[in-house]
C-alpha cells in the first residue's frame, strides 16, 4: 500500500495563523511597555547625573550654577561640564567671551542631555547663528531635552536656578555688540542657604522641557535664547500632558514624552516623577524660591 502523507487542512492553517496573530498582538504591547520602562530609567539616570553635577558645582563654588552668564554668554550646561566627565570640552570654553565666538571644538551633543523617549534628530554640524557688525558667527553645537527651573514666570528669576549677577549684585546686562566683547565678571547668586525656607526637598531644580515633535530648540550652551535651556512652572504654566502640543507658549512649559508624567530633579538631588495632572498651585509653590509655602509634594 502506498503511504498517504498527512498535512494541514485550510481550516487548520487559518486557525494556526489566527493564534499566532493573537499572540503577537498580546506580545507587542508588552515589549513596547518594557522598552518605555527602560527609556524612563535612562531618563531618570540622566537627570540624576545632572543633579549630581549641580551639587558638585555647589561644592566647588559655594553656589549652584547660574541659569546663564548673560544674554549670548554661556549657560548652566557649560558650567557643569567638568562634573559630567567633560573637562576637556570645558577647557575649550572661554567663559568671558560670547557663545558665538567660541570654537567649534567647544560643542558636542551629549547623551546625558537627551531623553531616549523623545525623537530628536539634528542634522546640524554648526550651532546657532547670529549677525554682528563684523559678519555672521556660529556657536558650538549641543542640544538638550532638560531645562533649569527658572521659576513661575519668564524673567521673574524666582526659581532655584536664576541668571548670574554682576559685581553690584544685579543681573548681568551687556551690550549686544561687538561680537568680541568680553564679560567683566559675574557671581552665582543662589546656594543651598537660599533654599532653607523652602527646604531642598521642596525646590524643583531641573526638569524635562516640553518640545513638540515638529520643533527644534537652539543650543543649550547659548544664553541668547532661554527657551533652549530653561522653563517655568506654576499656576499660569501647568505641565503639558500632550507630547504633541504645539500651541501658544509651548516653549515656556515643562512636559515629556513619557505619557502622563514628567521627571524633575529636586534641589536635594532626588529625581521625582510628577503627574502631568498635578495641581499647578502646588507646582507653583515648589517652583518659587523662598515662599515658604507648606505643600504636600505630588510624588
């Protein structure tokens, strides 16, 4: 007798395909969740490193790094480079000179400044441009997803990280020209002593900046545009819950690509996850320096 070979019927084959498709449909969300969990961990670690760098700056200079040294000068991101194992890069900077006349070798796009959940492709090989009477100048590259907490509203300087002071204790105001003007000097105005009324565990210091997917920020090293390295948060500026939000004032707010939450570094060095639905009045108190408000943190 001839042996008859057994095979799948069409119905059996369709059942197998359906089962495999169902298993894949169940598996893919779990894989995506695991990947996002890993990205959130990396993001937290980045902010933890930045928080430690701010503390190291305080130990070395007796103060937290300033938001910036003045319009068109370096920012906090330059000042903490030595504490992020980037001493060689820091040595390329001449802090008394403008961002726009720093050498290209002073710039680098650092991984520690990027949240892995946010797609952020840059083709730029040069940093921000600006015209001066002597021609067009480009500063060094370097971008960030993280920004300092400037306070409750732009320009109030009522946050944990504020702009540098000059020798008279006022905010540094320098002429816009010439390109080669040198900075006469500055001081970093805020230390942990200034946070005693609030407590370092109740003072927001750094956080994830909201950036719509279709937008690109300027250089984090360039003090000419605070939207690239600082944000505000409070009663008038709640956290952005929609990562794609591109409406009015997006460049002033904190927010992240982690759905439903945003990471912050508190002045005591802890990294906290805050719901994007957190009470803006509570965030206002945590953002405003020296108000002494007794609030329960949303973490």
